[in-house]
C-alpha cells in the first residue's frame, strides 16, 4: 500500500502572510475578486493610493540598483537586452571581454550601455528573479500566491521613448511602475489565451490593425501604480517627460493545452495508438486515411476515458516544479550548520520548497523539484513534522528510536538542502 502526504497543497507551499502581502502589492482588489473577475480574463489597473505600500516598488529595484547591476555586477548576456526603434540591438554592440581573470566575451560593457541608453534605447534587465535579492524573495512569495512560476524583468526607458511596438505576451504580467511615468495603451486580444508557440509576430498585421483602433485602456502609470494584463492583450508603452523604470512580472502559467500534451505523451502506452498504418496507405489522400483516422479517434477517445490523473499530475509536476526554484541557500552557512548540528539545533523547511512524501513498504520517498530523496519508512513521521512546522528541534523529532537516528536524518536533509537552520 502506498501512502501519500498532501501538505502544502499537494506540493504547493501553503500561502503564508508573505505570499498574501506580495499579491496585495500588485492588485487593489481582494484575492477572491481578482481570481474571479480578472485572472486570465481582463486587465486591472491599481493606483498607488489603492495599494498598501506607500513607498511604491523602489525597495524591489530602484534606479540606483539598476545602475549597480549594469556597472558593478559583471552582468552577462542574455541578462541584459537592449531595444531601439522596436528592434532588439545585437548583443555584440554592448558586450565584450571581462578583462584580466574573466576571459569571457559577453560581459556587459557600461560605456556601451550608456551610449545606447543616451541615444534613446530601452534597457531590459532579464531574469531578476535569479539575480537580485529583493526580487528573488518577492517572486517566490508572489509565485506562491498565484500558484505559478514567475519571471521578473525590468525596463528602463529614456524620456519620450518607446522600447517595443504594440505586441502581446504569451504569459500574464503584472506591471509595477517604479520610477517616472509611462503611457500605456491596451487593446483586446487578436488571439485570446495564446500559447508560447503562438507569438504575436505571426499575427503582426492583425496586431497593427487592432492597435489603430480605440484602446480598451489608455492610462499613464505613475510611481507605485500597478497593472495586470492577461496573456494576449495588446499593449505598448512610452516614457513621458522623464526616464521610466518599471518591473514586469511574467506568470508562466501551465495551460489546458499542457495537459493535452502530457496526455498525448502518455497515450504512447496504448497499443492501438501505436499501430502501423495499413500497407500501401497513401497518407496524402483524405479518402485513404479517413477509416484510419476514425479508428484512431475512437482508440484515443477510449484511452482518454481511462487516463490516470496521477500520471498526468506527475508529468505536469516535472514541468512546473523546476520552473519555480525554492529560496536560495547559503552553502557555507549550511555546511557550518552541518558541522555544528546537535539535538538542540532548530531546523526549518527551505522556504518555497515544493515536496511530496510517499511511503511504500519499507521505504519513504521525498519528491523534490529536482530529485527524489529515499529514506527508511520509519523516517516519514519525522520528515512530515520537519516540513509542516515553522521550525523543529532535532531532539523532538517523532517516530525515531534515539537521538543518533534523529541526527542522521537531520544531517541528511540539511545536506540535501531540504532544511535550513532556523
């Protein structure tokens, strides 16, 4: 018999106050109303005076922080993109060698960045959810609130300039205006709910024609304002009388089509669907393939009626979990905690960690975002206690015979970066 523990929403970290606070910084309505009326449906404009943080978003990334990244952090392509006149500037125009001891050819050169920015180019700092501490934490908290992996980019646009022409994104976005003012024009989708494989470039004529019509939303975002846009909604943005800095939080949500893809992958288990077409079939002839198509559709329908939700969930987990990393750990501090571990040490779950614990016969399996940790089944109560509590004293772990076993388990989970010092 297999036992499965469902804490944290079947592998999703429970939504603590930090997650709720992160969402509240982005939307001016209650979470339930946002989910029902706006999520994946319609834009939502939230003015600074409707949001809880009077300081806006400069704590997440200020203009001075952006300068720090561009000049002193050894940034490399593609963590910086540059756009001008609606086109991306080749990276070779703003990257080069890193100097002595850093023999690389794609390091961002601040002099070149200055030249381009002063000439009207928009700078796009990419992947800030992996490189800037405040945004690492914010993205993790907001991702917990919406239950989806996130990415964070920053857009720095000189006064009066526009980085990109009207376009749509294939993921939802939260736009957080940090500094300056930016004029946004929003139009309805030409393709509702586009997939990642359906970018706007394939519908450029439709996008341009729609952008010439009346806007669904025509607003200027000021510091502290936020805007939510579902995927597919057309938008363009132009800095006003001064330079602009805004953050774009992209929500890389899984779709029903992702479930279709995983169902089709699992359908390879069905022998009827693996059958070879009859000898000599002319696959270019609709009449010749019609009976085979009918048989295939029938076989697929029969298989879908028997589809196992657990198998689909396991495959979707392999997509979703690696896309939303847990909180960073400090390798040196973690190693020091390992060396100093005793029964009085208090340990906590790694923030943002997604996990699933199963027990079968004599073994327990702790499924993580990038691996599975196998343990004796007798460890399951202690693992459950460690991951369900804010912090736990090693000597208080349940279900184990003695302190030596408790220390062995705690040491293993510290080394596997499942736990961190409380």
